[in-house]
C-alpha cells in the first residue's frame, strides 16, 4: 500500500487510499421457516486525490495492486476534468489514537450454521410460548471488517473487528385480532446473542397487543423504547448536530451552544468506545482519531460534530466524525455510536409510577421528519397502554410535534440501555417524556 | 457446473443452481462536478434445493467450485431443519427458448472514462444552454451480466448482455425562483446514449419551471410522462397483475379477466424482446422461457403473470415471470419490460389539442399507493401548465384517486415511447387522461 501512495503522490498534491475488506454471513426467517443462508465477502478500495484543489475520487471493488493503480489513474484523470474547489484546505494529518480494543476473532470465522440454529431455536421458543404467534420475519448476521486508511501526510491506520446481530418480527393472530408486527433484537461483539431474552420480550409485547384499546386526544406521560427513540431522533434530531449544517445554515441549533435544549435527564454523546458499542473504531473514515464527543450534557447543548472538510472550512478541528460512504466513496459527517446516558431506575419501576400513559415500542413515518426545524408527525405503533402502573393493552395514536419541545419534556431515563444497529447506531435507555400531546386514531 | 448438480442431486430430490456474474462501471455528478467513478464486478451463486418438500436456499458471492459445494451443503442442512411446504410441486422442466439476441460486447469492456466524458459534456451543455442551471446530480452507468441457470430436471440456460444508462438532475435558480429538481435520462443496449437530447429536454423543462402558476381544484386533461407513469403504475397497478396475489386474494382483479378495466387506448404487455428493452432475456430467473404476455388489450384485462411456484399451486403454467432476488436468493413474480403500446400522434400534437390542462413529468409519494385496491395519493411535481395548446409554466398539485378510474380516463398515447430502468423496467409513451380531478396546492 505504501508504494501505491508513493505512486499516487506523483499525480496529486495529496492523496488518500482507503481499503475495506469485509465478510458477512447471515440467515433469514420468513413465515416460521428458514428462508436463506448466505456468505459474502469482498474488498473495496477508494482513492481520493487532490491536485490544484481539484478532487478526483475512484472506487474499485478489489484490493489488488494493479486495479488500485488503475483507480489512482482514474481519479487523477477526473481531477483534471473537475473545476477547483476553492474551499478545499487539506486532508487530515496523523493524530494520536486510543488503544485498540482486542478484536473477537471468533466472529471472523463464524459460519451461517450458528445463525440458522439460533433462528430455528427462536422459532421453536416463540411458538412454544404462544401458539398464536407467527414468526413473520427475522434475521441473524455476523459481519467482520478490516479497514486500512493511509494518506500522503502520514496517516496510516489499520483496524479490524466484527459484530453479530439478531432480530425477529412476530405477529399474533387470536380470534379476530391480528397484532401489528412486533420486533425485538440484540446486537453484540460476540456470538452470545440473547435469543431467549429477545423471544421472551417479543412474545410479551404480542400478548399485550391482543387487547386493543382506542386512543383519544390527550396529554399523557409517554415512555419511548430504544427502537422508537432511534427512529425518531435519527431523522428529526441527529442531523441538526452536523457541522456541515451549521456552515450551510440548515440547523436550528446555530448560536445555541450553551443553551438548555432538553430536560436535565438528557445527556447525549457520540462514542464508539461505549461498552455496548458494536464498532469500537479508533479512527474515522479519513483516519482522524475518534473520541467521546458530548453533544447534550444535563440538557445543555455543548456543540457540533465535524469531519475534516467542513471543520477546516469553519476554522475548527474534525471531531473524528468523518464517515465513509462505501457507495459514493465520499466522507459525510456521521455518528459512530450515539449514547443517551442511562438513569437509576428500571423500566419496570418507571412504568409502576404511571397512572395513565403509554409505552411506545416503535414509530412509523419518522423518515418524514424535518431536521431543519425538528418538526415530526409519526404514528406510534406498536404502542402499549399503561393503567395504574401496569401495561394493560395496546393502542395506536399519532404524535405531531417538535423534537426540541419533546426533549424538554424528558423527565427520566431507565437503567437499562440497548444498542441498535439502526440508520445511526444508537445506545439508549427507555426515556419517559411528560405531558406529551397525542392524537387518537 | 454439471458435476455440482450431480453432487447436489445426492442431497436433494430436485435442485437448481443459478450463477450471476456482473460487471458495472459508473460515474456520478454532484453540484456541477464529477464526484466519483467506480468499477465493480463479482459473482453470486444461489443454490435452491428441495428434499421431501422441505426447502433449502444458500447464497455465496463466488462461482468457485469449492464455495458452491459448501453452499449446496448449507442448503441441504437448512432443508433438514425446515418443515414441509405441502404446496410445493416441483422445479421447472426444460422449455423452448426464443433465439438469443446478439450481445453487444462493447459494453462488457466499457470503462468509466466514457461515462466521465459523457457527464462532463452534459454539464458543459446544460450550463451553456442556461447559465442559471445547476447540475445538482447525475449518473452514468454500464452494466454487464452473465447468468447461468441449471437444474436437475435438465434446464440449462446461459445468457449474457449489457446496458448503459445516463440521467441528470437540473435545478434552475433565477431571481427568487428555485425550480424543483428536473430529471431526464436515457437507457440503451449500446453506448450511443443521447446526451444532447437528454440535456435539451431537461433544460426545456427548467425553463418552463421558472414561471410558476398556482393550481386549483378542477377537472382537467392531464398528460403523464413516462417517468410519472412508471412511478405510479409500479406501486398502484403492476402488483395487481401477480398470480401470487390472485391465489392470496389480494388483487382487485380476481374474476375480472375479459372485463374492460382501461380506456381503448391502453394495451399493456410484458416483453423482454421489445426493441427498446434493455434486458432481452430468453429465460426468467428459474429458466422458464420468457414470452410476450399481454395483460391489457385495447382496455380489456387479459390475465395474470406467474412464476413456477404459484402457477403450479393455481394449476396453471409459469408465464416466464419468475424474477430472481439476488439479496434473498428467492424467486418472486415480476416483470421483464412492461410495455404500454404507443399511439399515432406526437406528444407535441397531443399538447396542441389541449386548451387548459397539465403535463406531469413526475409524481412524489407513489410508493404509498395501495395495490390491494388501486388507491393512490400523489403530488404532481414537476407539473407543467398547458394553455391554448402550449406549455406556459409550471405548477404543483395533488391527485388522490384510484388507478382503475384513472385507466378508464386514458384517451390517447403518444407515438414516442421511452424505456425507464425504474423499479420495474417500463417502456411507455406519454399518455393523456381526460377529466382528471386535481387538488390545488
């Protein structure tokens, strides 16, 4: 790779080569049967070079020297055809990395057999727990990735690691009642996925869903489950923390650093090294050291996250949040593992305190949220009715609101925390919001 | 491959091995600059075996004998763990194929250089035609695919071929007016993509879009452009033609064969051999011969399309519409190239006849359509206002309706036809619908 950088340096003022090797095994369930097992592996190399402030970028799905060389030449040709990006400053310089976590090599060799067995077991357990349950869907997967990022300023970092995940979707059919699809899941850096726990939690939710209650317009305490929070925040809130949006004036948080934007209960940071993280990277997609970036501390907004390009334009430093998009080859500002800090009491204790309210497991329509102002309109489904400290049934309702108003209503976070490999990986507790205005459906 | 089938036959009652080798080169534009060039290639092998009516399916991203053998064993293990599918009849028998079209080997060797040049030229042309235009996005691509499907009943078919496509998205900024994103595109089985024509058409639409007119509630003639038709029909109409939905009773067309469901002007069929088709396959994803399947003839519904599995359950024959999903490995009922027959007059002549109406280039929100009943609610954007036989500006409005009511309002199709590599590949003319109820926005 070093000789390829030397070769590329002759064609560019500065250049970066990033190599990603991956291996994925997976297995799927459809309607109570294993529908597929797969094994995939491959390599992708991305060359990003700058000549006279003109950018060239080429992608090739190989780490073969000859093909990478062709990609370097392709990128150089492209740079020659593009016009100058006057905003360009430079690629990152080497930084000081944290100590790399020990990779779990068991994941590198995992076979889909393990996943098939896991899923067969999950189907058996679910249908034993409740004969009215159909395992409508599900998947287990193990991924392994090796990344090397090297640039002409001396950045050279190699990282490897893997993760395993597992989810099921149950539907209960009892009498005339058909429940909505009920999900549960687990994700870890080893193969000890909690199949029994996932099935138990999902079946419990199906049981709640058999008893359907109407909803009405009212203001109630609402507990959002991790999956609901990840869905809503990924679209309505997290984009607003991007430095690119600060520069482009498309975040409502400009000039609000130091202001209270959430209830005391909310501390939110990005950190790939959180114990539950499934991807503890020491460097981001362009080789900048990752770190713990606090974004909201006890309700107070602390600042934005940056990649190298936008940070330099703004006159600040990358926070290690340059994420590589393997399809476009480019670097976008993104999160490694968004953590909402957990609280002291269990979810059960939090529910026990609610006289009348809801526990929302998932939102539909979160992708229509507007991160420019935080407005959202979502359907809470599945949502569970809490009466006198106990879940007594399920319901469906709408919440149309603003994520910043919602954040101020955040009153408590649970002691349990779960990691979700969603659009952005998030590690979050259950969060209770007070006086949430809901619309009956 | 034959020896692998022999090996697999020992483990299954019947078995199929499908190998897909592909090569793709592409280049992209973002904000007037070439943002990326890429070259990817790979192989995927899918093994589908049945033992005692139990299905096993394994995917491996290789055509290497050793790895395919592992996939065969994986599939056999899975079949052993699954329960019986009592509905299973058998894999297809060999059929008689049409003569294969001569592949264009120029596409097999294409380099992304050609695409980069094409895009650079498009940017230059667009900005020369109209200095207020930004080429917000765009992509050019050339793909090549080699497929072999072989099964234990004697099916053994090899096909190869390629296609090239090209699209641009323009935004015009003039005074305080910012137009919506305006698309145009071309797709062919050779490299003679009509860059100048695409740019000219897109720039023309941007010019129309500078002059924005309000819309109001009314009933008007509306001409839908191919892109709008492909968007709406892919979600609201085409799924209803699937034999699987007939069996599952989720199509509104059951018992309606022979009935008039559209205006006389509408003849709709599926045929990979249409001259504009970009994928003229002689066999579908499970090796069944493809053919011209007429679905609507002069407004009359003629019948459903089938893959092998659902056809045998229904007691009929596959129509050659088993499409392979390379992610799940499975076969789904799908289309090769949905053709709406063209008419006699040009789009220009059709527009010249309209005193007051609209020409709709694209729909937003078509994916929310309900194929169970044909209901849809979409935003027409970009839409262009026609007054006294000429396009005079642009507008935005809503259409909430039912696709079968719309079909009956179809009055004329243009002589021009265009092929769109959309969700389903469609080859369609511009279609004029009478008395369409629109809601102003």
